[in-house]
C-alpha cells in the first residue's frame, strides 16, 4: 500500500515512533485509574476548546405517535449556535422494561453515523412513520434492514436519537452559503428531498468538510469540541425526561456514531456503558494508512502527542466497554484493528478490570448488522437492567 504522504512518510513514521503517549494509562507514571482519568479528561477538555454559553432548552414537541409498538415523540431544543436540534424520543408502548417502582426505563443515547450522508441524521437508525425510501435503502446496506434504535426501544429501553451538528435539522442550509460556493452542484436546484437534491447536498458537504474544520480551528475551537458539546447537551435533554433512569445510561453507534461514542464516553461521567461499532484502530493506523478514509470530525489537534485513540476511549474508565470490529472494514487495516484490540486488553488488565472490555471481530465489511446489534443489546441488558 503506497502512503498518501509519499516520500514524506518517514516524517510521519518518525514522529509516531517518538511519541511515547505520556498521557496513556499504560505509561509507568500512572497506577490510580481515577487520578489518571481526571488528568486525562481535563487535558482533553482543553484540547477540545469549546465552551458554549448555557441557554434554556426551549423544548418543543412537533409530533407524537405510535409506530410498530414504539412511542415516537419528535422533539427539538435550542442550541447556542445554529439551528435547533431535532430528535426522536422512543420508548415501548407496552411500558415493558420500566422499573415497577419508579416507572423509569434504562436509557440509550443512540448516535447516528457519518456515512458521507449529511442530509439525514436521526432517520438513519430509527423507524419513524414515513421513513424516506432512501433511508430504508441505507438501513438495508449498513444496518441489516432495521432501525436499531427502534428495536432497542422494543427491548425495553428509552432511546434518544438526536441530530448532530451539521446533520439533518442541524445542517447548513444552501441559502446561507454564497452562490459561488454551491454553483457547481446543479442538483441542489432539484426539489427538496428528491434523490438528485440529496446526492448533490451530500457531495457539497464532502467538499465543505475541510473548510468547516479549518474555520473552526482558525476561530480557536475544534470540530470534535462542537460534536461532544452537541452530544452532551443531547444527554442533558434526554435526562430531563421523567421516565429515563439517570443511573443506567448507555450510548453507542456505528462509524461516525462510534467516533461520537468514544468522545462522549470519555468526556461524560453519566455514560455507564458504551458500544463503539466500526470505528476503532490505532493512531498509527490512521496516520500511516487510513487518514483519507475518515472525516475531519474525528481529528483533535494535539491529541496524538499525548495518547493513542484507544487511550481516549479508555478514559471511559472501569466501565463496561464494547468494541465491534468488522474484519473486512476498508476504513482500517486488519493489523490496526488487531493492535487496538490488544492495546485495550492491556489497558483494562492494568486497570484491574479485564472483564469490562469486550472486543468482538465479525466477518464482512463496514456495518452494524442484526447479529451485531443483538450482541450489543445483550451487553446493554447485562449492565443497564
């Protein structure tokens, strides 16, 4: 495999070899897990460089209905910057799964993927009424033909599926961009929600990614910082629902949702259990082989000088942590995924909690299919019910 850095690959390799990851729990400096977590989390918070102002939710309910045994509540709430976040609150119509004394359900923050598809977000992993045909096809490709958040609700959970910064309700509107910036994407003139318009918008967003990342960095903040803030605010909103058990909260997602899981689990103590699907390898694998397959939303300047990507997820601490690897996932090398799995096992062994890490390899390409979902759901059941 020829490197994208060409003759400068030795520069990259040399830096990686000399890093040492001083903020990894595997460093000889650390023996106490909680002291390490406090230091690591504080340092990462500084790198994220995003502290938005506090504002009220100004929550709104746009629709409520029952679909396939699940109560759907289409809600939105205000953000300090940009459009309101819309999301789906789900819970079983039957009430099964709620604590008989409190009436509360264990909760899952279900995190949608990136997928090079920003036109929709929450729709990717749920089964609302009038699901767009293009989303049904998308679920067929990546999710075994089902909206996994819906299936999890049927299993006895309260689930929240929020749109993320730059997706669906949070996306950048065409009318807010200069005409010269969008003129090459003729499909944008097609009717909204048409396949032609959606494809053109997604193509524009691929082009825009580097400009968004550069703008945020130049402004003194970071894309991962905004991402984590969006997800932590989503968790704030989720926990404001009276039927959600704040002591039994999990999160998870595929691909970009796996990336979100890594950052959220590391930075938010309220997450008690997490499942990262199809988004795990080492920093060396990203830098040497697979940087071109990934979104700008994962790159946090300065992080790799301090810790590996596996170390970031390990800031979750001595909590149930599952990573699902697709053996033929072309977003990572097989060696990188195996190295990540081995590194996790060393970290959790040193923590004194080897049984809290579960690494599973599945045949096939990038996906979160029905078999994988059922294993993830069993994991949530084990720790949150």
